């Protein structure tokens, strides 16, 4: 018999329409987000809540963190 996980351990799948709405808004404003540039696996979770972290200097970062996928310059 399969046992259900406790509610605090389960996640609800993000709504694709909300994610698409945020993505379209980002494109229309030519905004760059850490979420996309770093290829963050949590992007759907954040965007479904209509939150994002912006890169105010464009799509390039000066930090060069070894774990991050953001373009360095």
C-alpha cells in the first residue's frame, strides 16, 4: 500500500500560465533575471509567485562564482 507524503513535504506544481505571463513581461521590458541567466532550477516556483531577482547591469556579472551559469565580464 502506498503511503501519502505529509503536506509540508509535498509541493504544488506551478501554474504554466502565470509563469508565461511573467516571462512575457520580462521580454517586453528587456529585463534580465538571475533566475534565467543562472539557469536556476527554482525559476518556475518563483515566477509562479510573480517574483524574480533582476540583474540591474544587464546580462553580465562581475563575480565569477564557480557554481553559477551567468555570463562573466
